[in-house]
């Protein structure tokens, strides 16, 4: 576990965020879209990044739709995974959700993305719906939701 510093992003973070994005998703967001988001706050998308010893090792992007915080992206550099970085970003998004008066968080995750699904399940997200052919490559998604506050499920070691 590493304890990261989490802060709001700005346009100067574009290159770091885009390289995390490229190393994390089969169909990464285009650089120009991320640039527009960071420069203009397009669609009110908020970006948070996680820093460890001056390295930006992960980020999240999210927005508010009525009383729901929608997680639109969450990614961690491969060499920093399984050290609690995404968990800390999720908890930071929950803080924003509380400030916004949201009652729940929601996101879409690829059907084959078992690792991310395990992460979300750990924080109390449940599969609300399967969305067939959700992605441009034809893969389905699960819409996952969690009521706030998040409840962390720690797996007990077998005795
Ligand atoms: C999914 C992702 C964001 C997780 O980031 P992370 O920083 O490694 O996650 P954490 O270390 O906070 O994981 C917390 C817990 O979630 C679960 N988990 C996370 N990744 C997992 C994986 N690949 N397989 C199984 N369980 C996983 C585990 O319970 C883990 O606890 P443990 O390491 O003590 O077993 C990261 O793997 C990633 O960037 N993947 C590519 C992009 C992606 O799929 N994003 C999600 C899009 S919806």
C-alpha cells in the first residue's frame, strides 16, 4: 500500500494523464478530448490525479448527473497497481459526491474486466444492468452502482 497525494488536475498534467490512459485501456480516450476537458472543463468533467513521490501514477475523471456521481474513467500506471491507488481515488471521488449532495455513484465497466469489477465490488458497487454492445468494439458493459456512503468489504484471510 502506498499513500498517495490526491489533487485536482490542470492542463499541465495532460501528458502524464494521457500516458496512463494509453497504458490502461484497449480503446484509450483521444488526447484531444482529454486536452479539451482539462483546458475548458468540457461537460463539467472533473479530473483528480494521484501522486507518489512526484510521479502521477493514477487518475480519475467524473461528473455529476443529478444526485449521481458518474465515474467516467479510473486508471493506474501498471507498475503502481495493487497498492491501493485506485481505492484512494475512489474514496476521494466519494468526498466530492458528498459535497455535491449525491446519493450514489455509478460507472460502466467492461464485461471482461474482472479486476476492476473486483475493485468496485470491494467498495459495495453492485451490477445494476448489463449493457449489450456498449463499447465500439462490441463488448458489453456492466452498469455498476453504489449507494453512499461506500461500504468497504475487506476480505478475511482464511484461518
Ligand atoms: C482497475 C484498476 C484501476 C485498479 O487499480 P489499483 O490501484 O491496482 O487498485 P487497488 O490497488 O486500489 O485495488 C484494491 C482492491 O481491488 C481488487 N482488485 C484491484 N485490481 C484487481 C485485479 N486486477 N484483480 C483482482 N482484484 C483486483 C483487490 O481486492 C484489491 O485489493 P488487494 O490488492 O489487496 O487484493 C487498475 O488495474 C487499472 O488501471 N486497470 C486498467 C484500467 C481499468 O480497467 N480501469 C477501470 C475501468 S472501469
